[in-house]
């Protein structure tokens, strides 16, 4: 199941639930600056429920770990790998 969400005054692009877990997903084409990263992940702040918080981008770099335990994944990997959310 996929839905959209809100965290106080911030929008969460997608909340995805499968038989294993729930995932909060933010989507951005590109993260050229630290300020853009901050803008995207700020929707996750104060969500202390233990679910994975993942930022999906077209950036093709090896950096998948963001602050506070948030993760980043390439959009193509997300679309092509059925199990990518569970393995990151």
C-alpha cells in the first residue's frame, strides 16, 4: 500500500507499507547542495517510530548514509530492485 503523509507542517511524499515494514519516502531529482538535502529530509524530523526513512534521487554517488540514520538510494536502483528497501 502506498499513501501520502504529513508530519506536522511538512509533507511526506510517500508512505509505503508491505508485508515486512513501513517506509517513509521523499523523492528529489537532484541534491546539489547541503541545503537541498536538509530541505528534503526535514520532513522526517520527529518521526520516532523506527520505520526506515529513505530519500530517492537520480544522484549517482556512493553516499547512501545521511544524518540521523536516514538513507539515500538511486531512483533506478529503487525501480529495478524489488528488494532494495529491505536491504539498505
